[in-house]
């Protein structure tokens, strides 16, 4: 973890920039281009997964429930604003995709922390 600490400011900048980009793309009046029907699910789930992971790298001391609430609030805010535009539409399936992205991100963080605790705190550190 000490290795990541020196890049914490960079991860924080990436986290806030990614959240800002997601809010901009999600809240603008015209929808982003969609190449195939499942692309919107990838936008939602992938975007919030990325934001959840970057939130851990930028702010590792946040509790898991803080990440859950903040990332869910971002997804909900985007859907609420989309419902106000006549050219956009809010969809319950987008909220499901948002929730899946956040849940998978939280699970990845949990697995990473469990693996690193077991691997690095066991007293044996292997180097390749």
C-alpha cells in the first residue's frame, strides 16, 4: 500500500475527473452515441465500477458504505436529470446497471484488501 500512497493525489484527480465526465455525459441534453443495444449498460456499469475503484485508490480510508452511498447518489442524480430532458429518458434498468457497477467495484475492493492482507501481512512477501 505504501507504493500507492505516493500516487494518491493523482488517483484523487482521476476519481473526480471521471465523476465529472460521467456527470457531464449523463446530464447533457443529447445522449452519447450507442453502437449496439447493450452499450448503455456498459456505460453505466463500467463508469460506476471505474469510479468506485478510483474512489478506493484516491480515498482508501472511506468506509465501504460511504462509497456505496456516494456512487449510488451519482447514478441516481444522472437518471433524475435525464428524466427532465425530452431527448433523454430515465430507465430503471440503468439504475440496475449502476448498482451492478458499484457492487462489482466494492467486491473487487474487498477481494483486493483480503488478498493483500493475507499476502503481505503473513510475513512472506514474494517478489517476481
